[in-house]
């Protein structure tokens, strides 16, 4: 998730899944619609993004069904755990380092806010870039600070 293209594809997949459970072709169709036709995911890109999102615990398999003799797997978002304040004392003026889970949770939240119409596509991409470039938790939190809690 370090290249801009993969970040964008991952975000668009999360945004498509924020609308509800989807199978692969449905996600590809939604991504094309969400991006205004600018992004057309290829199957390899889609399933790489889905594998990474599953490994990160952000999505899961909702159900499987057979259609026209082929297995169709539906994916869904897994609600992120509530982010709580650190349990240990942090000296004033210091900040904690951000981890991949912090950045991915922010990306999922940004995708949800985009799906609800709170962000434009350009704002979404700019905030996604900032979230994935962040090294400190405060920098990650800054990407969603002006948005309501989900």
C-alpha cells in the first residue's frame, strides 16, 4: 500500500464496499462509477487489494454462491474497533508513532465519509496520501479531525 495507484485502488474498493456486500464484478463496476470512469480495476489489481484488506482485517467474506456454474464470493467491510486513548501516560509535548493499522483505519473512515458525500474525490485522495505518509498518530488523526464520528 505504498504506491499511489495501490492506495487509490484500495480506497476505491473500501468505498465500494461501504455501500454494502459486493462480489468482484460488482466492486469493479462500483469503482468505475465512483471514480467517474477514471479508474477501471483489472481483476489482478482488485484481488490483490482484496487480499491485502482481508489480511489487514478490514474486510471479510460475507457469503459465497454459485452462479452459472462459477463460485461468486461476496465481500463486506468489517467495522473497525473503537479507537481508545492510550492506556499509558504520554509525557506532554510528545506523540506516538503511527502504525499501518492506524493508517488503514483512517483510510477506511475516509472512504466511508466520501461514500456519505462529506468529501470530494480530490479531497479524498489528498487526505489518503496524507494518512499513508503520516509517521505520527496526530498526523493520521488530522486527516479526519474535521469529520464527524462514524
